[in-house]
């Protein structure tokens, strides 16, 4: 669900397309999204969205479902979001 939400955000807010990479490292499943969008709010996704607001829940939901969410975004380089999910052994 978290992967789908961030992929949707890449398409919707990142210029209509993006790149998805997935891999397992040690006991963690990683998904990395890169697109041309820019997230200016450094706290994006860390506070619960207002119940009446339309949209704005994808990144917040990823924070709820994943063990770690990394967000790197600059106007000239675009956005990279990496989701970390521990894999039960």
C-alpha cells in the first residue's frame, strides 16, 4: 500500500512519471522513487492530515506503514523517496 501511494504521488506531482527501484538489503525491503517533483515542506508526511482536507495522505500513510521513510528533495534535482520495510526472518 505504501509503495502504491508513493508511486501515485510521483505520477501526480512529479511531472507525470518517475523511476521505481526495489531491492532487499540484509533484512530490509527497500523501494526508491525518483521523479522531477519538489517537496518544499521538510516535515511533509509527518503530521496527520486534517480529516476534511482532500488528498495529502499518501506520504503520511507511508510513514505509518514503513519502518523508515527517507525524503530528499531539491528544486534542481527533483525528489527521491526511499521506503524501508523490515522483512520478518
